[in-house]
């Protein structure tokens, strides 16, 4: 038997049938499960009121208060103004008032409690996700003034200097907003935040689809928490980025159980389950949670004390004494409902969790979450995002803009039916990528044939301009050519990783052959070696002369047949010494030959020296005669900048000209000043014009090394001069925030690691040239042999001269000692006489000598010993007994 009955008052408008049904269903669940205990029962009294009619709502509340059983709490109404009046009545009579609608009041009545998340915290979640995406420019579309309150934290981003926010309001009196979307498209507004009722999400997307704004370049983020209730089947395969947040998780077991048991969504405005699941409208689920919150608070109060509801009159100042206690229980307790954890801070629900959802080809899916304490947490892995983008890209046909430039993209000559009309490095690279990613492409040349430069009015021309076109039907999806990645271009488009690395270099005519010189035969040896050879020749000749005069074995009888002759002769005079050494040096020899050991050592060392020198000279002379010596007027960029005879320049408006224009290096600034002062002679409109100008005139063309290398391989009169002036790369460009950029970048890295790109480079740069100009066969100029190359032989020569001089001195001393004994004089006096004669450099090469008999002669018993005459020209014989 029921001991006590508590009556709840529900005020609902005609259009809020779903919330009314949730209110009734929740009360039935509470009573069946005895949430407030077996001794208490909750009844309800529902009245339908006129929407936005405060008088009607006030009248119904007063009528229910006068009922005999009274009321324990009031739920509703939904409309903002009547709800405020009802809250004032409840505050006056201390009756708890529960809401499940968004409310932007900063100071709600004390006796009013709202289970809807606090609008300030909710606004912060929108700002956090915008910051996570890094949006600097975006558009806000709102339906009413409450939308600006919901987005107040987002609007604060306008205080940042680098943010640009456009705010647009939906005109409620217009049935179509296509003109607004057309204007957004013209102004390149790609990021859009839409604040509207969930029922208007589909019409807005449908109108955006009509102007081709539902593509991978656009991102629509809806602030409504009920995107789950919208049928988005028509937009899953358009590539559009559609995101939102939700409070109710349809996969929650409790949510599924409640929906399946009571079926209170059957009369909602969108009863058709999406993707086979049942989705709850946020305010419907919150009404269900509000009833459960009241029931649990009522149960706690029942355990604490007994109480009853009483009837009250709006005409009497009387309050319900237990209303304050019941409200305090609701504000202080923590529970879990269909909307997650329910907890209040100063009467506001500030602690809640939102799911971040996005539209994929499989439907809406959760990609992350947001909480006030932790902020945005995206849980979708990179692989999941990559898989989703791959599915979007699969079987798509991308429009590729390009510029015809050999060898990157060229029109194929006489293509066969069914074959592509383009060929070159870029088409081959795209074919490799499309085979991996399973997409198709069509290629066309940009009308102005430019790569892309910013114009004075802020627009861009060339391929970059094609990527920024407002009309998706005309805009290119990709720009693929020999386009350099620059900072300015990266600001407006996205580039992949570089597929080729390069730098700026100089293209010039090959140097001409140097005319032969009259004394070119002297080139194999350096001037120092020639001087050292002359000094060695004179030194060896003099040393040979001196050593020969010192050595007694070089003094011989000029008349061998006359053994009694006292005259001896030395063949190494000054002239003969010079003739002997020069004859050996010229590999001809002479009739003079050394006899003493000392002079023979000197001669051998000199012959060894001449062998090395002549062999080295002969070998290097052959190299000098076979190598063509080239003379180039410039060898580096510094040489080019310092001279004024050779004109130079680059392509007008290209990345190379931008490099010189913005450079702070003095050499490059001087070159840019020259090119700016002479635009007619310095700049060319196309690369081909630059190549022709180099061949036809005295002109140096400055451009990208890879492009110039292609010409060097085919035009044998051209060559690259100097090294690279900078380092950069070629990349494939996409519109800003394109989802295909990362996918194709990964494939480029893959093909670089597998050397597929290098094979394509060899194919189009080297193999296609047929080896016409083999730049690898350049021979280095033969260099003259220096002292460091032949210095060792000079050391050997000096050592040999020293050895010869030492042996000559030994021979001189040995012979002087023997003569001193024969002449019966001292050793010192004998050395002195011989030394005085030897140092007479211009003296006679002849001298008299004593002959020593080989045996003793005995005549008539008398023994005679012939004595050798001493160097004092004593010719007589002395007789000793």
C-alpha cells in the first residue's frame, strides 16, 4: 500500500511531445523500480500550454498549486520567456523547478536547476576544438541571438591579430540561402561554424551542395548536439568534412535499454533510426535525467525525514517548507544518467563530457572527446584517418594543372588511341602514385603557362591560382610540374615532400680550346723544377771537376805507350765536366768516363737523377699534348658578378628571380641590381628562350640545376658553371588543407627509398639523351710537376755528391800518405803541395809524376830503385845505394 504520493507538474508545448513522453516514461520507470522507496509514489500532472505565452503558463502553475495534493516540483515549459516566469513563481513559493533546455542566464533563480550543460563551458568546448584544428580564418553562421552567446568564446578569438572571423546571420524570412553560400565561395571561406537547430542542418548542407561547397576543401562544424538525428546519407561520399559534438552516446548500454523498452522516440519529429541505431534528442534525454535526479533526491530526503506536499495559492504568500531541502539534495548529489555524469557547481552543470564526431563514408563516428578539465582529446589514430582518406580518394578523378616543360611534362607525339596524351617525368611519377592509391587524373596546362606568383591585388596567377579558384568545377585538385617549393607559395597552398632536390646554378657555353703556346714544351715541369735542375746541373759539374782533381786516380798518363813519361793528365776540366753532365742529362752520353770510385759514384747518382727527371718529363709531356686545355671566362658566380662583358639573367617572375630579389648576400644583391636595371637583356619569359640566348650570344642563364642539367645532356655546347647557390626542392601542390597532401607525400617518400624516382630521373635526363653529350668524359687539365713531385731525386743527388766527395777525400789522403813516404817528407807538407795544385781551378790539367817500378832492377851487383817524381816537377831520377 502506498504511504505517500508526490505530484510533479509538467508544462509542455504542443511541439514538445517527445519531452512530454520522456517525462511520463521516466516517472513510470521510477515507480516500477521503487527508486523513491516502496512507501512513496510519484504522480504527474501534465498540461499543454501555448508556446511563448507566459500568462497561460503562469495560470496553469497556479492552478496545479491550488490542487489538494499540491506539487513537489515543476518541469517546463520549454519556451524561454514563459520558463522565466514559471521560475519566478517557483522561487517565490520555494518549489524546485527543473529544466532540460539551454539557458544563457548568468543568475538563474535559486530554486531553478538545469541539467543542460552550462552555456559558458559549452562555448569553451567550441573554442577549444577550433584552436585544435588551428583555424585562423573561419566563418560563423548563426540562426538567432542565442547563437552568438553560445559562440562567445569563439568570438573572443577575434582579439588575436592573426585571426579573421566572418559572422553571417541566417535570415529567418528567406527560404533559400544559396546567395549567402555563393558569396562565401567567392571569398574563399572554407571553414564554417554553423549554429542552428538540428532540423535545419540538412537544408543548409543541401544548399551548400548546390554550389559545390561540400568537398574535401570545406569544413562544416555544427554546434547542435543532435547531429545524430540528421540523415546525412547524401553527403557521406562527397568528401565534405562535417563535424559536431554530442552529449548523448547512442552506443551507451543504458541509452539503448531505455529506448528499446519504452520506445518514447516513436512520436518524435525524426523517428527513423540512423544507421540502424536509435538516437536520442539531447533535450529528451535530459528531461529523462531530470526526473531521475528528482527521484533520487526525493529518496534521500525521505530517508532523512518524513514530509508531505501541500497545496499553495498564488494569492497568498506561503512557501513549501521542504522545497529548499529537496533542492539542496539535487544540487549536492552526483548521479549518472543518459547524458553521463550529472554534478552541479553552484547550481550549474559544469562537469560533463562531449563526444567529437565526424561524418565518414561509414556514417557518423566518434573521433575524440572533450572535457572541461582536459580539453580536446582526439582518439582517432593516424591510420584510421589515413584509411578514411584512402577510401575517399579511391576511384576519384583529380584535375591536375601543369606547365609544359621538358622533361617534366610534354605532349606526346602521335599518341595511339586510348593512350594518354602527356608524357614525361611528372606523368610517370603520377602513374606510380595512382597505381598505389587507386585514383585517376586528368591533366591540362594552365592558360597563362606560369608556375604561380602573387599579383599586386593579392591574387595569384599560374598553377597556384588554379588551385585557389573559387569554383570547384574549375579549380584544380593538384598542381604537378617542375615547381619550386617557396615560402610564399606554401602560405596559400600545401606542398608534398620534395620529389627532387636542386639548387640555383649558371648555364653558359662550354669554354673554347686554348691556342697552343710557343714554349708549351716547358709546361710539364714547373718553373721551380727547371730552376732547380739548372742549379743541380751546375753544382754536379763543379763537384765532378773538384772531385776529379782531388782524386789521384783521375790523373793518368796521356801516352800509355810511353811508360817512361813523367806527365799525367786529368780529363775532367771545367768544360769537360759541363759536357759530361749535359750529355747524361740529354740521354746521349760522351767519350769521357770517370775512373775513380768517387767520380763514378757522382756519375751514377747523376745518371739516376736524370733518369727520373727525363722519365717524369716525358710522361707528363704526353699528358700535356693529349689533354685539350679549355679557357672559360667565368668559373663561379663571383666571376660573373664582378665582370660586365657577359650579360646574365633569369626567368622573369620565377622562383630564381625571387631568390635574388630577397637575398641579403652582397654578391646576389649586386646581381639583382644589375638585372633590375637591365630587364630587357637580363630577363626571359621561358626557359627555352634562355637556352637559345646562351647559345646565340654572350649570355649566362641562371636557373634550377636539374632543369639546366637536362639541357646540358642534350646541347653539347652548354655547361653548368660553378656550384649551387642554394638548396630547395620540387613538390606537388594542393589546395590548402587538402586531405590528399599527406597521402601522396608518403608515396613520394616510398618511391624515393625504393629508388623509383631516381630511375625516372635517369630515364628522362640521361637515357633519353642517348649519350649525346657525355659530361662524364671531361678530363682534368694536366698539371705541371712541382718540386713536391720530384723533390726526392734531388735529395738522392745531394747524398750521392756527398758520398763522392767523401771518397775523393779518402783517396786524396791515402795517395798523399804513400807519396810522403817515397819523398821522405812529412805527411802535412805532401798534402799541402797536392792541395795547392788541386785547387788551381784554372791551372793546367797536366802534371809530372814519379813512376814506381813494378820490380827492383839489379845491374852489375848494384841495385837501382826508380823513384817517382814528386809534384814539384822534379823529373830527374835519384839513385840510392
